[in-house]
């Protein structure tokens, strides 16, 4: 049996790869996460549409992911972990970031949130101090 020309092989390979990408994109970050305390890795895999071995790899690459372990060694993800996994999936599969780029992007987002929280805290302190000054005047 004769093999097809190399150009047809490349076209078939790119079509298969795009089909895999589309299958990975069926679940996006807008997927509703059930309101539960903990999820097992199989449940998280079903929610995110990512195989368990990829979830375990992401745990090693993204320090924000630290699921607890049960007495039997089973990973127990919290709801915020699942939401973070959906965000990581979006960065990697839809926005096409590298793992290092996605890690930097998440760190930048965390820094912005921390700065906004500090500004709000400082504003509350300032308002409280202004109230004290008014009362003393």
C-alpha cells in the first residue's frame, strides 16, 4: 500500500491537532463549578476537561495549586483550586501562553490584586484617622 505524499501527511496531522485543540476547548472558564467543599482529581478532570496527569503536572508548575491530600493520599481540590485550574487552562489552551508565561501572568494578576487590597486598606485607615481628627477638633 502506497503512502500519501508528505504534503497530505502534514495537512492530516495539522487537522488532527486542531481537532484535539477544539476538544480541549469544549470546557472554558465559564463552566460552573459545583458548590462543594472538596473535589477529587477525577471530578476535577471531568469539570475542566483536562486529564489527571496534566493536573498533577500543573501542580508542580503553578505554586498557587496546592490540593490537600486525604489520609489515603487522594488529592482533594477546593473550589478556588478548580477555578484556578480553569484559568490556567484558558491561559494555556486558548490564549496560547507557555507554562512559564502563564505562571508570570498569574503572578502579575496576584500582585495587582494584592496592591488593590493594600490601597483599600490604606484608604480605610486614612478615613478612620480623618474621623479621629474631626472628633478631636
